[in-house]
C-alpha cells in the first residue's frame, strides 16, 4: 500500500489515502519519492482551471530513488537517484527531432488524461477503482510508477529537496532564459515576477551572460531573494515607474530581453513596453483566458522590430538540461536552496497548497520519511 494525496473533488482539500500500486510495465520505472515540489499548477488542477479526470494523485515534480525498472528501460537502474519531470519526452517524434521536446507528441496526451503513456493507471483506490496521476507523474505519493522518459538520473550528491524543483519550476524558469530567449553577452534582461520561475529566469539570464538583470516584483521579500540569486537591479512595481526606471538604466534604449513570469495583464503589458527596439519578449506566465497580448502591428511590433516568443516548460530538453543544471548547482553557480521556503509532511499537504496559493512562499516542498 502507498500513501498519496488524492484530489477527489474540485475545490476540496486533498485526501491522504492508501492506494494499491501495480508494478511497472515496459518503458516504466517505480520511484520511491523523497521530495516533491508544490506548484501553482497543482492548485490549478485542484480548482478545475486545468482540467483532468478525478480521482487524481497531484504533484508533477519530484525526486527520489529508483526501486524497480520495467522491460526495455536502459538508462536507469535500481538505486539511481532521479528527478521526475512534468512532461514526458520521447526524443523520437516529429517535435522532439525538430528540437521541440517540450511539445513531445508522445507525452502531450498525458497532460489532460491522468493516465500513463499506454492510457492506463497504476494506482487503485480502496474500492479497487483506478486513480490517475497528474501528467503521468503524481509525485504527492510515497511511491510512483511513471514513464521512464519522464525520469532523469541525478548525481548522488544532489539534495532531494532542491532536486524536487528541477522537474517543473527550475526547468521552466532557467530554460526561458537559457533556451527560449536569445540572450547575448552584456544584454540587459528584465524579469517580471519573482516567484520560483522568475527567480530561476534571473539565474538563467546570469548564466547566459547577461550584463544587467533587472528584477521586477510587488513584494520586497521576493526582490531581496532576487538580488541574492543574481539580479543586478531590483524594482518595486508598486513604488516606482518601471518603464521609466528601465529606460534610465539603459540610457533610454529599453531592455534587450524581457521575460514575463507572472501571467497577469499588467506584467504582460509592462514586458512589451520595457523592451527596446530589436528586443525580445518571452512570455512564460500562465495567464487566465482574459489575459491578452494586444499591440498595433506596425508601431508595436514590426516597426520597432521586436520579437515575441511563447515559452512552455522552458523549451527544455529534460535529459540534456537537468544534468546541466545539476552541474551548475553542485558548482555553486545555481542557487536552488533559497527557493525552498518551507517543507511539509504529506499529512500537511493542504497547508502547503494554501501557502503557495496565498503567495506566502517562493516554493514549498513535500518531504517524505526516509523509511516510507
């Protein structure tokens, strides 16, 4: 039996239940989860704004140890420390071969089905009925069976709490700067929204050679952390004219790259305005359906020769980028521990979700007992 936090009803607290877990099939692995990040996307599923069949084990970024390996899995072995990532990537479909593994055609269906790649579930509830896993992950559980292509081997020195953020928040934010954006040495990069994704975008911009990294947020506490992880300048959005401040910092030119990480209409508009001629705007935030990008075609886009880019999952290649980010962390070049504001046991999962929803934390992590 496996203890897991299950969403059984939209808008209701998660229920910690004991579930049966079937053995991994071909192309799958079983992982003992040691830590799992709590992300705003978990809350979106819980509330119904991201649709998924119920009942469902939430959680989509985690770290742990491989316990069993299914047929045909060659890159993982029992005892490996691993990260479980939010989006399976096969490496072989049209999108993966085109350099767009974040849009993997094999992994894409799991985003809304609650099933694994073969369309079935490995969890069974107390009544014997199947229980799904969010994006084929379901990391709010002591043990999970997941697609092997969702799992990346970690260096054994990588701490589980920090590693648990790699599979979504870290890849999304760092990847927005390192993969999606075209940052050149010495560029001025403005990052709007300094939650976990924005803080990783700041670090990705720094690692990409940006000369100036400007962090924008409403909360002073987040700006303090932004400065610690590499922002050269911080702007309190509620206290200063952000556009004027960016113009002042850039001799009137505006930013070379703006990375929008909040998904709010105000920050979307601001990102476009602060970007100078020939600049690039990267949209990362998951805005609601009423958030719009609305600019005049010539004077707002063609005339100033700006480039707008959408960014899903940091345009990440998980099997390339996770090891690269781990190397930066172990070398002291990537600050992940500062992002882990609080940790919770599984029985306190709803407290963690509430803290994330209220914006009380940068990131919250569920930590599991070592003997679970």
